[in-house]
C-alpha cells in the first residue's frame, strides 16, 4: 500500500512539473502568435523595408530606419535575447514596460511609431507570453545604429516622410 501511495505521489509531482513545462511552452507559442499578428517583425527584422525580409535573423533589429519629424532617425532594435545587442539583460518587467508603456529600462521614451499605446491594452497573460517567446528564441548578435537627433547625419539607410507644403 505504501509503495502504491509513494508511486502515485511521485507521478502526480512529475505530472505537475510536466504541466508547468507545457504551460511555459504554451505561453511561448501564444507569444509567437502575438508577436506575429502584432507585426513586431515589420520594424525589427532586417530586410523588411527593402522587400526582402531576412527571416533567418528575425527580430534581430531593422537595417533601415525611419525619420520621425522632430524626433530624429530610429532603427528597430534587436529583440532577441542577445545580452550585448538585444534584450538578454532586460528583465521581464523591463520588456513589458517598453512595449506597453514606451519606456526603456534606462528611462528613454520610445517614439510614438512604436505602438505601445495599443499594446498597453494587452492582458497580463498575453504580455507575459510575448516575453516568454522573446526569451525562447535564439540570441542573434546584431547591433543596430543608435537613434539620431533631429538634423544629425544618419548612420545607416533610413526612410523619411515628406510632409506636403
């Protein structure tokens, strides 16, 4: 009787751990889905703005920036977990704060073309799922140019919007 009880308890514990792993996998799968439909790869994947997305380096940072009038030129940063050029040293709260409040861990505000105002409507579960996915992808070392100030020379290719007169 005791062996049967011990075995049953061991199986329940193992099932609990397996359930936790399955939930983590489910969260990352949900995060991948959300990152895809939210269009994160549009600005954060090389080649997209050139019509030739490099999916082997998906989410590792854009290679064509965009000029925001009065705000300079910005390149979509690396979202992979690379510790030097991506989000590898960012906490879950840091990542969620960036895409839902538009604030980086260093306090710098993101430009309004990053739709953090829309992403602020995500459920907590969905926000955590996005982080689970971003932390699950392979790190890719890719340093994108730092933003430029208005009027500063561009460090890489960029697009601009010409306002009609």
